[in-house]
C-alpha cells in the first residue's frame, strides 16, 4: 500500500506539471473506486456521467491541489460528491439502487463482526447492496473501505466530525456483517469491484480528460 501510495503521489505531481501519461496513471488508479462511490450516491445508470463531470473538474483544478496520494483521494471524493449532490438535487431524490440482500450472502461469516465485513469489502464486493444502507452509513463505508480514506479525510469529504463518520461506518459494517452471515446457498458470492465499462454518452476516458485538461490549460 505504501508503495502504491508513493507511486500515486509521484504521478499526481507529474500530472500537475503537465505530464499526460502521469494523469492517465492517476485516472487508472483512482477511477474504479471513485466510480464505485458515485454509484452509491446516484445509482448505476447515471454514475459514469457524474464521474466524468468530476474528472473534468479534477483535471481543470489539478494545478491547485496540494498533497499526497491520500489527500488526493479525499480531494477527488469531495469533488465527486459535490457533482453527485448537484445531480441528485436536479433529479429530486437519491435513486433506489437495484439488488437485494442475497448479493452478500454467498460467503458465510464465522461470526457477525464488522471486522469481517470490512475485510470482505476491502477485497471487493457488490456496491449496489452498500447503496441500500442509510446514506450516511453507505457513504462512510465506501469512503473508509473502498476509497481507503481515514476517518479525518472521510469526515472532511462529508462535512462531518470524524467521530460521526466512524459511528456511521461501524453501523454500516455491522449490518453488512449480519448479511455476510446469511444462508450460503441463497446468493452468488462476493463479486469484485464492478469492472469499468465502456463510456456511454457524456462519459469520458482518461485520454479525453487529459485532452480537456491540456485545452483548459491553454485557455487559462
């Protein structure tokens, strides 16, 4: 993890100097988890469009960012959350996410502990079920486990106190641990993080983001 963070920190700094290959490295490292976070907020149908808007802002504002890999993940998550909340306000409500509780019952847990849920989620799971938690719990779980933020960074993203985020994450993980202890015959097992799909509509790739970033820099 430390090695990965060092590589991401170096890539972010190189991207700030205009290295488009470095920006693509940053995009590939962060996008799948960022997209997963956005999915818990706006649903699968709109997630790629919202994530694309977030990446366009990240590319535009990257020169003003200051920090390491961990701070970058938190900064990117805040941008994505703001874009998602704008989208939710425009649509009027948080969407219902498809899926049911059998999605996490394929692997029985020896005991109902939040720690086991965190371990399972850290190695990958279906995010649609997390989105069925109360929103504060879903966001706290995804930011802490999927995005890998510490409580302080997650709290800054959500505009809450670290203690409140820890509590929400604990409650969410406890509920997921209960689901992990369900009937092993009733579900299909833990899936990996959703694969990145081909962009549709307004969704962008790292190449189009870097092109937009270069164009934005020329316009400034």
